[in-house]
């Protein structure tokens, strides 16, 4: 069966800098794939290219086996892909419900709906259901998001993404700013999302977290994928070695075994 | 749920369902700047009432006050939207003058004193206001020029063109139907101009607080990039918001014509600043994302009540400026400290809000 989303040979240059150099990527449905690499390895650029935020110079994308070209983030959303950005992209003055439905408000029925009135009750009920499903730690649905803790904001951003994504969620460093318990919550959330059958792409610098939740790990260096490893049986040292290039020969062997 | 909460863990981790709605309303109300400023207004009214008695607290006095702020109230609706997007519109006074000149010219050429003449003028004023607003919005959203600069330019250009069109001399050809509307007509006991303003305020409030348009206005001011990422057409929305402000200036032009029976070319040079001050006093944050039409109404009444009160009590009206300026600075100070505290994660930080927490009887954890 073809992968859910596959990229082959993506390249993109910014002036003289080759941010993506023949980079490939693939993810199956219901799989957690971690994307790791040193700063500037092209992880975020790859995610942008996969979600219609950045046009590429060359390369192909395949979605469920069929070739696609994704021009806009909106198009990616319609295909069932959502991104949780590092800065979360929440509106701090709006409450969790308003944030969750921002840009996707449920209109009221009839004339009022076409005048732009919103069905607040229905939105709130749906949002509460979404948070309950993930065992949310959000305490108030009427307080502005800006007054909440980092962990809660992260949760809101993730719930928003998985409420709209039915295929793939991209998480860009979701645990970078979180404490121990909040991090554990996010990792648990990722597992629950996977159990719902949604694929997760996890960008992270934290090797232990990656090994804990990912099914496969794709390692990027200098704008290209240098290795793909199963999380099972891989050590932090091997990951670091592949990231820095110190273990090139070994990772290639492992890659052959894995495929 | 498999969340383990170690002892001493922050309340962050507890799965707590919404606190009872009534208490949360009280607490939210205590946090709203417009509620505090309403308290200030009540204190001012009480003080003047104590000092001047029924002379101040009379229907005729408040009828006069409401007539004085009718035009500003209409402008304030548009300005509230603009400031919530973290923008500013300095051009409203000049756009008002330009629109009133256009309307007066149209009515002059149509001739007559009936409502058809007035309707032509009203249409002209609205079109002219919307055109100025849309131009402002286009330059701000598409050309990415800061709103302060764009509308400062429009302020100068619109006033200049109005003077070119008239040679700097006010046009007095306002049909009687329009001036009579101001002088004689009362709707539900309210003089006509404040009544029109009230309608505009109510519609503005509903649009801002209940519709998608209003929600996007907050979202753009709160996090423009975030709004773009969820698919909101931010550029189009900004153009619409500035066009709305222009439309309000156009309608304000009609009301001013009805009120004064003449264009007011030289009379609107401080209108923009007075309206901005009222909006900001009413708790609309100059940094965007926060504000209400109700707050703007309260913010309009404070200077007007001070002025009327000073006249009645016999204090020189010049003190009004001193008082309004002080209230403005204090209001923004409170707003800022609330924001800073919100960033720190606490919801009730400032001096005022601390008092509010005591009043709302926060349950001890």
C-alpha cells in the first residue's frame, strides 16, 4: 500500500543556501514519525513544503499514492492536514472555544447565519467534547487564552489541530517550552491521536521523547534525509551519530535492514 | 485519563470543569475596564448631582449632553473596530468634513428642501466616507504602510480637498428637512440625532460581539499572523474595517449637517483625537484584540458630562481638558498593567482589579 503522504526529492534554495536538497519523506496512516536533525537541517522547511506554506523548486508529493501539488495551507487543511506551529498561532485575547473555531465558525441556521451570526452553543459543545476526548487540562472555556499557562495553550493548539485534521498532524517542537508533567501530557496526547488513526509528524530536539513516542525516526542533515530508523532498538547515541554524520556507514546498514 | 498529579503540583494539572457561571461573570466583570470606567462615570455624575442638584440631574441637561456626543458616538463605533485591529484612524474628522462638503454640494445642485434632496446628500456622504475608508484600508493592508501614517496623510488630503472644493467657505445649503429632523423630531422621547447614534451603537455592538466579522476583528488585532494561518483573509478584513470607519464618518457628516445646518470645515480638527480618547478611555486597547462598544459609550459620556457639569457648577470649562487628559492617561496605565500581568499568567493584577477581586469574593483555594 502506498504511504499516506510521501515526498520525493524535494529541493528548495534561498539564494545560495540549499535549505532542502533532494529531501524525501514518507508517513503511513496512524503512524508517529519523528523528524529530527540539527538546527538548520531543514526540518521546519520540509514541513512548510509538505503543508503548502513554501513552494519547492523541484520534487514530487504523493498523497495516498496519487501525485498532488499543494499550493496553500488552506488546501492542506482541506486534505486533512494541520500544523501546530512552535508559536502556536493562538489569538491570546480570545477564549479556547473561539480559538478552536477561528476561521471555521459554525453559522447559525437560517437568515441570521447568512448575516454572520455564529452558533456559540454548538461550538462550545463541540469544543468541550474535543477537550474531554484528549483529557484536557484546560480549566476555563471562557477565559482568554493569553491568561493560561504554556501547557494549557499547547493543549488548545493541539486540540484545535486534531479536531480539524483527520489524516496528519504536524507538531513543530511541541514540548520545547514545557515542564516535565506538561511534556508527559503532550506525549500521551500524541499516542491518543495515533490511536484515533491520525498520523503524527513530530519535530523535536529531545531524543528520549522521540524514542518514547515515535514509530519511526527520520533524520535530516544539510537539507536531506540521511536515515530512517525504527524507534524500537535504536539508541540516543545512534540518533546523534546520524544527525552529526559520525555514524554514516552504520546508519546506512541499519536503514537497509529496516526497509 | 492517565494523568498522575504529584503532590504540590500546580493547579494547572487538575482536570477542572468550568467554575459556576455566576461567579465567573462577576469576576470577568470586575476585570473589564469598561465596568471600572462606568464606575468613574457614576462617581462623576453623583458628584455633580450633589453639587448642583436637579439643575444637573435633569432630563434637559442629559438630552443636551446626548446631542453633543451624537456625532462622536457614530464615529466612535468605527474607531472601536479600527483600534481593536490594533490600528488607528486619524482621518475621521477630515473625512467627515469632506463628506459633508460632498453632501452639501449634491444637495445644493439638486435643490429643494424635501427628503429626496436630503437622501441624495446622505447617499453622497456615505459613498464618500466609504471610499476614503476603503482607500485607507487598501494602503494599510496591501501597501503595508502603518495606519498612523496612512490616516495622517488622509487627514491632510481630505481636509485640503474639502477646502479646494469650497474655497474654504462653509456651504449653508442644507435642506430644511434635515435641519428640522434635528430640531423638532423626537423618537421614543429621545431627540433624533442621539436616537440615530443609539441605533448605530446597537448595530455596531451586535456586529462586534455576535458576528464572524466582529470575531475576526478581534482575531486580527490579537494575533495577525495566527489569523492568517487559520485562513482568515486579513487584508480584506482590514480594508472592510477601515471602510466601516469611513462609512461612520460619512454618516457623522450627515448628522453634523443636520445639527449645524452648515458644513464645519474648520470645526473638526480635534474630532479624531476626542473620539480616539473616548474609545481608549472605554477600555478598548490601543494594542488591539480587546474592547467593546459599551466601553466607547461610557468613554464618550465622561468628557461630555464633565463639560456640562463644570458649566453648571460654575467651574471654567477649560478644566474639562485637564480632567479628560488625566482620565485618559490613567485608563491606559490601568490597561497596560492588566496586560503585563496577563502575560505573567495572572488574570487579576492591577490596583483596580485587586479591589475588584475582593469585591467579587474570590473563594480561597
